[in-house]
C-alpha cells in the first residue's frame, strides 16, 4: 500500500497503485471544473431550424450538416407530409397512371423497371438506329433471343450463301446509318478495324462524308496521313467486290487485314 495526498481535498489515502493523485472520482471531477485541460476546447455551436415545427436549436457543426428535424416524432410527421404531396404521371409504355414525389417528377418517366427498359431500348422513333423504327418498317424481327436477326445480317449471308459470318468479322455501314442496308453500303471487315473506324471518326463524320456535306479534301486533312491511309481502302470496298475464302477464319489478329476483294 502506498500513501498519497489528494490534490483537491488534501486528505491522506492509501492505494495499491502507483502515481495516484485523487482519493475519489468526485474529487477528480471537482478539480477538472477549475483546472480544465487545454485540449478540451469549446466548439462553436450552429443555429438550425426544424423543418416540421420551426423550432430553433443550437447544435454542433457535425450535426448541423444533416439536420432535418428536432425529434423523431417531427421527422415522422415531416416524411408523411412529403409523401402526401405526390404527382400523378402516365407511363408512356403501358399507359398506366402512377404517383411519384415532386423531386422525381422530371427524372421518373415509367411506372416500373420493365417499362423503363422497354422505353430506353425501343423508344425514340426519330433515331435511325432505334429498334422500334426497324420493327415498324419490317426490317427486323422482334425477338430478344436472336439479337443478330437484323436485316443487314440476312443480306450478307444471302449474298455469300453462308450460315454464319467468319469469326472476328463485323458488318460496317459506310454512311453510318444502320437503316441503309443496300449492298453498296455494306462492308465485311475485321472487328478490330470496325472498332477503330468508329473510334477515329464516329457516325456523324462518316455520315457527313457520304452525304456530301464535307468534301473529301477537308475530311482527309482533318484525319491526317496515317488515318487517311487506313480508311481509303475501306471506302472502296463493298460486298460486290469481296469474296470469302476458307483461310479467313484463321486470320483474326491483324486489324489491317481485309477480306480479299477485286478492284
């Protein structure tokens, strides 16, 4: 047992532990009132207002960031008021009426997720690449399982008398419009070159070139020599001057290799 003197009351006390300064917790808390440590600084309070009852409170800044209501009951009443202020909308896919919050009035368009998927994929008739426009014109069969039942696949397969396209090859539309499925507009090229074409130019620039909205000189000046040399042989190609061979299935790694064609 060690003998100590309390700093607060001056009383002598004994304890088994070393370096004891106070005889009890009461003396310790009383001493802290007059001798506050330097790291315990007062934080500035922020005034907030309850959105339900309008009560003013002083809270710490960490709580003021996400402050909504003063109590749990006020929060329940506030949420019930927001839910009661709903807006009725009409689903453009199924025509069903549904209610949403005011904050979701501009974003929400469909009543369910299934209708939203249909609206996203099959709406937009003014878009030349939309599936709904192809279905209405009879150029594609509505079948989710057969995604490659597009009309241009059928044109290429019938021209070459084949059941499947060679591995690693895609069908490219020269003018960038998927609805223009004429034989002179379709080209059979490797998939890597097809990705590079759309990466370099895009559908807008290719469509402007083939519709004579941009001259060829300006087009090749913008592209540069390397890209122009890459695109010039593709511009000459179409299905009529191409022919398939058995060796084309083995050639898949070279992005600058085209299917044999006759000039």
